[in-house]
């Protein structure tokens, strides 16, 4: 599969806007980096974005997250490796990434409440939206992940 176009060159202003969201979510929002890895990997799995899955799995590994924990994100409902806080984030990520089919369920939202403040929930929601933007851009323009040798 060949890339469709170089979106970075085609619209630097659009890229700059998405990068500003990424900067906020990843470096200024104060969210737990481990939770951001969950959000980025899970949304990318749901969306089928190979480029983003490859990048975020490698980032998670480089930050010392366990291989089993990373591998089981795809089957998080069936695995005991995730705690209640992580499960709440994964459910919210699933709900919002699949919003057209699932809506943003009250149950998934309420599961966040024991673990996060309103400010943190808002920031997690923006983080989920941000990775969904990246997934759509990468898929739309067929961004290619590197093939490890």
C-alpha cells in the first residue's frame, strides 16, 4: 500500500493544530503516561491504524511497560492484568472511539468517577479525541509504519 500524499507538506497549518492538541495531551495535561499509552494503543487497535499501533506499542515498551500488559490491551475485558482505573479508561476509550455505534454510555462515564476528577475526565476525553484524529489522518493518507528488520 502506497501513501496517498504527504499531508504534512500539503497542510502544515492543519498538522500544527493537531500537534498542539498532542502537545497538550501528552505534555501539559498532567495525565498519567501509562493511561495515555492505554488510550493511544486501544483507540488505534479499534480503528485498525497499523502506523499508530506500531508507534505507540514501541513507545510503551520504551517507557518500561510490560509486554504482557501491552499485548493484552486488545483483549482487556478478558484479562486480569488491568486494574479498575485502567479498565475505566479502556471502557471510555472504546465507547468514544465507537461513538457512532455505542454512544458515550452512562455506565462507561460513571466508571470513571471513582478514579478521576472532572478535570481529568475532560482531559482523558480530549486525549481519546486526539488519537482518533491521528488515526483518521494516518489511515486516510495511508501512513506507513517502518518494517523492523
